């Protein structure tokens, strides 16, 4: 029986290493991994960080840059929606905390 978890860990490490070495294709793929929640837990803020790096990478080819910009717009929209959804909860927690003093 094959242990897929070690394969995923190894893929994540290679992808992260490539992204940190300013490889635009790895930055794009790591952004996708965070956006879709594969190889890493879904995290729109980290996805946005890596997609932005790919979009601004001067060594990126036009296809990579175009894909990064397109996905960056979508992730930014999702991140804004996520933050807006959390805002009422945070306001309620702050109000409750102040009332309890």
C-alpha cells in the first residue's frame, strides 16, 4: 500500500522551494494550492501573496503572468467576501467583550 501523504508533503516542499527561489510557475502553482486547498489548507491570504508574486515576477512568461492575474482577481474577491463575512462576528465579540467589563 502506497503512503500518499509523504508524496504530498514532498510535492509541497518542492513547490514551496521553487516559489521561494522566484520561479513564477511555482509561485502560480503554490497560489493555486492555497486557493483550492490542495497540498496545503485553503488560505486565501497566502494564495493572494503567491499569485501576486507570480503576476509581478519579471521572469514570468506572459501565460503565467496572465493566469496569475486572472486567479489573483478571483482570490481577492473571495478573500474580501471571507473578511466581510467575519466582520460581524468580530464586531459582536468586541461589543460583548466591552460589555463584560
